[in-house]
């Protein structure tokens, strides 16, 4: 599964090769490992591209 989200809003998703590649939105330094919850007792980590958006408030 792959998800492109903005906060809690899911903008796009895909599965098993049927997805739009949005990797050009991210820089190499945006890659990190995040918790991945596979099933009730199955937790792991997966690679993810994260880019925090900052408010100018």
C-alpha cells in the first residue's frame, strides 16, 4: 500500500504497483522509517518520505 496524505486527508493511494508515483515531490533527505502496523500483534517499520509543512502564522 502507498498513501499520499496531507495531515489526515488522503490525497491518493495505491496498491501492488497500481499507483501514481509521487516520489518527485520529495527530496532524498525526506526519507525516514515510520511505524507500520501490519496486524493486531504485527508491528514493523517501513521506509517513508515525509515533508513537514510549516504554517507562517
